[in-house]
């Protein structure tokens, strides 16, 4: 029984408890990643921040953070602004991918943003009816029919 308990217990590091699978940076330059493994052992791995990210402490947490951020947006009937600041109007009336990760490159969290446009209430053009975000195994939906609410589910 003691052996079974020890296999699932976490690790101790500088007086702090870590759960199995939990990681932290072992140095100030984000070049050594420490991970708590089964059997209460800390495993170290030589690594670095991905291209386009820098090692920083933000809100007390040392991690790799993006050097820059970008925003995309949809509004109105519908008008789009892309990550590079370009704007255009698109009147299609189906479900479209607005943004997402197109590669399986390490360090990028897969996500998907879908937009559904509807043209039934308009003689010309369309309006945004629904926006769906898929990330971290969850789905978040914002609809015109339920203003101010976000529906949450699993993928």
C-alpha cells in the first residue's frame, strides 16, 4: 500500500509541493524545464522558449511569453479586421473559420474560431449570428439569440 501511494504522490522542491505532471523553469533564462514525474522524482530537460517568445516573469510567474500580440475582430453586418490590421466586409451565409492554428508546431496551443453568418432577416448581406471558440478541449459559443451569455461545453 505504501508503494502504491508513493507512485502517485507529487514532488517537493524548495519547500513547495508539485503534483505529478506539473512543470516549472529551473533557471532564470528558461533553458531548464523541471517536471514532477511518478515516484516523486524531478526530471530536468534542456529546452528554450519557442521562436517569437521571451523568458519573463509576469504576475509572479516565470514562463515563455509572446513578444507581440495581435487582434482580429468581426462586427456589424459583418465587417472583419484581420490580425495584420486589414479590414473587409464579407456577406457569406454559412459557417466560416475566422482564426485558428494551422500547424502542429510545439508550443502552439491548438484553437479554432468559427463564425456563422445569417442573411435571412436581411434583403441584402448578412449578420453575424454565432461565434464559436474551441480551445483546451472546450467549446465557448456566443449567439445573437442569447445576448450577454456564453455557452460552455466540451469538444
